[in-house]
C-alpha cells in the first residue's frame, strides 16, 4: 500500500479514487496520498535510525527512484538532522539488511522458541540458540529472515533481495510474531479474570507466515499429536517444496499441490483429500476475505478455521474450545465461560495450551 497509486488501491477495493479519498478524509482527516506519505516518512525514519541501509537504499524501500524524493518527504514530515542523513550515504557491502526494532512490552521469547521447536519444517525453519530462521517468498522474491529478542529489542536480519518489498516483509513478520499487541494490557485483564490460568507473562500468539501454511498445518494436525502432525507436515513439504538457485527450500503454493503427489504421503485417504481440496479452494478464493466459506470444503470444520485465524491471521479473539488440549485444560481449571475474556480469547487459548 505504501508505494501503490491511489487509483490502483481504489481499483482493488472496487471503488473510485474519489470515493476512497473521501472516506480517508472523513475518517482520518486527510486524503489517502497524504496518509501514504506520512506512513512512508515514519517507515523511512525507522530504517534511518535502526537499520544498516544507506539513504539510497532507504529511498528505494520507500518507492523513490532517486534520493531527492526521500529528502522532500523528510523535509515535510520529519525533524531529522542532516548529519544523520549524510552518515547513511555510503553503500554497504553486506548481503543482508539488519534492523533493530524496540518493543516496549515484555515478550516471552522462550515460549515462542519452545512452542515452535516442536513444529519446525525441515529445511525451511530452524532454531539455533535463541535465533529463529526461515525462508520466505514475497511476491516472487525469495530470501530468508532471522529474528531474535534481546532486552526488549528485536534484532532482524533480512535477505537484501527484499529491499523493494521491505514494508510488506516487515508487516508479515510483525503479524507472525504478534508485535502490534499490547500484551501487558491484555494479560493484566486476563489475570484479573483468571488468576489461576495466567501464570506466565509475555505469551504472544505464535504465528506462521501465511493463512495457507496455517491451514496445511491445521489439517495435518487434525485429531493427532503435535509430533505426528509435524511429521506429516514435513512429508507434505518434502514432496511439494520449491527451491531457488542456491538450493534453499520454500513452502509450496496451493497451485503446486497435486493429487498424485499426495498419494506419496503416509496418511489416510480422507486427509489427502482434504489437503488437496483445501489447496484447490485457495487457488480460487482469497482466504483472507473468504475464510468462513472454508466450512464448505469437506474435512474442514470450526477447529481448522479457528486455527487458521489464530496462527495465520493473528486474530485476537479466537476461542479454541474444540481443541483436545484446550478441553483437557478446561477440565483442569473447571473453566466453563470464556465470554469475559473477549476480545482477547486467543491469548486465553495460548495460556491454556501453555499450562498443559
């Protein structure tokens, strides 16, 4: 959205640029183009102070073909010392983009590492020490990112290939790691309601990169243990994964899933059928806007849809009451009513999982 024209955004929303600008002016007090410029300025400031990018590269990340456009933007919206800009004029020789993103609230990084270590996809994800790493593909650009949390600062390393799509990549990482939530506020409220359940602090939603990946994980995990689900997921990815020129592996796309390939998986025919039907459905529908229609796909019920919303769409109010683990935890804590936890029932679900 940062670098798209007003006309292109309006077309994607099936409206006119005039109506879209009217809506922005009515609700935000400014037209869309000015909102974009303000957002670009804040993004540029973040990169200026917390990345190893040169001013030329920051200009490119913000959609400018020359630095004069970025200088004009900074002059309009930011109070940045000229010496800070001049210090960014040298092109770096590194093949990666390095950023440091402060995070005010407490983030229980150990919880994420423990949770995800049981669910890793071989050759795509890895955890070494306290660093999580995975390959990703964004709009046909391939690369990887690494992330770790130290002293309330996230240290992120990206492939330099993502420079033209920096904003989109960071948005996906932010959603995957639930960085926009006010976890202190959420957990304080839940602790007042359920003091025996909220035992640990800083438990964020452990997301995955995309709703499609979350759906595949969910189908593989239907009515089986975490280890069995992860083994089946790795079978699926080993059959359909993509590779780049450096032999790096990437999670497959829906259009690459074939019935003949699924026949190689060691699982029930009904699960193979569901994996294929789900992938076919994702080829024809936008999962983000048609998620509730997934119930029409044979083999997909409320648990699978809620799992996708929770881990693939960073939804804050998903109550996983049909999950076998959650059912055990509910019996353990004699919890019969979760309504009071709204709109933060996703976090209550995470805490119940953590207490098993």
